[in-house]
C-alpha cells in the first residue's frame, strides 16, 4: 500500500497486535499490486478505512482511470476494514466485489472511503465510495469478505 508508516490505526488495535509480536502496519499490505498502483491507506479502523491512489499510471487506453484500478482500491480498503473487524483470530477473503463507475477521471488523486454495511461473525460487507479531488463520486463499490479462522502460528 505504499508507505505504511503513515497509516493511522486506533491505538487499542495497534496495542492488541503488538502484544502478540505483530507489526500491524506491515500486516495490512496490498502487496506488490498496491505498491505498483500507488495505493496508500491513510486511516484504518473497522468503522472506516480511507485511502488514496494516483490516476497517473492507472489509466486505460482513453486516458481515463481504469475501472479495474478503482476495483483494486475498493477491494484493498474494504479488505482492511474486514480484517480489522475480524481481529487477530480471523483472516478476510474477498468473495464478492461490485463496482459502478459514475464518471471518468484523467488526472490527480482519487480517494476511497470504506464503511461497513454488515459486520458479522463469518462475513463483513463494506461500501466503498471513491471520489476525485473535487469530491465528485467516481465509483461506488461493495465488497463482501468471508472471515475465516486464522491458522495457528507455526513453530
């Protein structure tokens, strides 16, 4: 997700993971894809996840933000929220992603905000609203994640 040290997590959540020897910002990474696309998570809790992504480098042949890039941002943010909701005993696995693209964007930064629609024991669903720098809605997405039991640490 780009630079991890800037992510704002609730202190209680950071402390819970640290007590188990887990570096929370390192755990919540979009991996190589998120880094390649310039995704940055700015704020993360089970109630709200905020992140940005540059349009440059993430466009389709017409020069507009690629719909798949919006999907990557939406799935990243919704997954982080679901992982935080599930806590240290669960892992979140995306099972359904729906994106509606409202307008094209040619430059700048887009911002996504993920908020929960449903947070249960076995699934979590997040709505993700992606806007341009003028605050205009670019994409509305909904992500549902299955919350699976995490494997016990080996060793």
